[in-house]
């Protein structure tokens, strides 16, 4: 589902279940990518009259195709070398990049996004890991927060540096959104 996530935890003593998961990702990549692409193309070439008559159904189909697209993308990322990367990631530019992709969706819902940190946004500590995975995590989390926020609300992204770790919290500011201090992402 759109707002669900799963964490893959395994017992270190047990047999390696990674093979089964890798097989699942391979099946998703090989069996779902082409039909998904065909369905997306079919949706793009629908006659305008038919599209307007079947709008509620087409909206549901579009939602399903978007979820499937994310699943195929996840399967592609899973098999790439980016899984174990040790990239040097500057958090502020990464957040701005994710925001630029989600800004139209937030604007259409009249949702604001604010960033709050203990230090200046440009001086945040560097993260190390997989940039494609980190970008994907921020994209999915922020998109879910924007969808969950009522129209006219504000999503607050809080950053706290905890020694060598960073804690990033996405918070619904609700009725307190007007008094929140921070940096506008866009």
C-alpha cells in the first residue's frame, strides 16, 4: 500500500533468507516492469472524452500504477550497487532536490513544508551511505507526509545532530503551524 513500509529483519544464526528476497526482487523486475510500462502508455493515449467519463476509475488505476512503479523502482535499486554505497551526502541539497520534485504536489494541496535544525541548514553534518537509497527514503517519507497533511497544513522537518548520527523527524504541525520557526524549503 502507498503508506506502508516494511523492514527486513533476520536472525543472524538462521539460513540466509536474502536469496528468497533477491528472487522476489528479480521477479518484480522481470515480470512487472514491461506490463507496467505498457499500462502507463495506455493511460497516456486515452481519448479525452473517455478519460473524462471514467475519471474516478482512471484515478484509481493511476494510483495503482504509481504504487507498482515505486515497487519496480525499489526492485531495481535493490539489485544495484547503490545498496552498499558509501557516498558522501550533503543533507540540505538532498532535501532541496526531493522538495523540488514534490513541490507541485504540496502546492496543489496547499501544504507547506518547513525545515528546522539546531544549526544553519547549509552547515548540517555530512551523511554517509547510499545517496539513491537516502533520496528514495526522503522522497517516500515526505510524499506520505504531504498526502497525510490536511489541505492548508504544514509539515515540519526537524533535524537533530546526535553525535555521529542524525535524527530527522517529519511532524504534522497542525494548529501550531503558524508559530513554527524554520527555513522554507521552496
